[in-house]
């Protein structure tokens, strides 16, 4: 799959690189087991203006990214299908912001891991 926005049954809206995990490699008989989120971030609308006023005024949304599971160093999470309510394509600007965030994060990790 690709970058997707998930709405979980908990109400969390997650942006992530989404993939599907299968029980075998045989495309004829394989069945999906679960979803795999890579680098998931929770989306929060930022600002004091209510959503309906933002839409009415045609203003841009201010979105804040928070690591989905800040208590873990993992970047891959398998989740069962039944915790997901919806899967959608992100707005292009949101997808670009997410991809930039991931790129910056990886650059920082590479800089801190490189010997000086």
C-alpha cells in the first residue's frame, strides 16, 4: 500500500505507511492476516478555531503529528483489521508534510549514527 490515514475504533487518526501481512507468498491461496503500520503518527488538529469555522472560512488546517506509541523504539506495528474503522488517502499537503517529517527523522538518525 502507500501512505494512508487510518481512523481507529479508539478515535485516533493515524497517518502511516500501510501494508498488509499475508499468511503465505502464494498469491492464489494467501489470506490477509493483519495490517502493518510503518512510522505511524497520530494526527491532531491544532488551533483554537473550531473545525466547522475553519472549513466555512476556507482556512488551512493546522495539523500536529505525535508519535503513535511514544513508549516504544519500534517503527513497525502489526494491528488487527477489526480495530480499524476507515482507511483513506491523505490530502496531498498532509502527505507531503508526513513524508518530510519521516525524511528529517531519518536524516537525524543517520547523522547521530555516523562516526565523526
